[in-house]
C-alpha cells in the first residue's frame, strides 16, 4: 500500500468513527496532493464538503478528525493540522 492510500484509509476510518452516519453512503475521505508546499504533502478537504450535511462548522469537523487521526497514528505522522 502506498502512502497516499494509507492516509486515505486512516482519514476515512477517522471520519467514520466520529460520524457513523457517513457509512450509509460508502463515504471515502478525499485526499489530494497539496498544491502549495506550505500545506504539506497532502490535504483532505472532506470536512468542508460535509459541513452542510453534518450541520456543523467545517473547522469543528476538521479539528475532531485531526484529533482522531493523531490518536490513531500515534507518532507515525510528524504533523497533522
């Protein structure tokens, strides 16, 4: 498994753990290569796309997912924000 696929799995599992209702649609986190190096190697914009559906601020969704990813990966990732 390559790094991008692994990260997509980690982020998808984190979203589904926090928001189980997403399982109904076969949700997969959208992970893309960053267009700006200041954003790191990859970015996930799924929180923004899910804000209306979950009726939550995208920042709140993103922060919860970040915490879950950190909890799941431990020290495997050097920086998640």
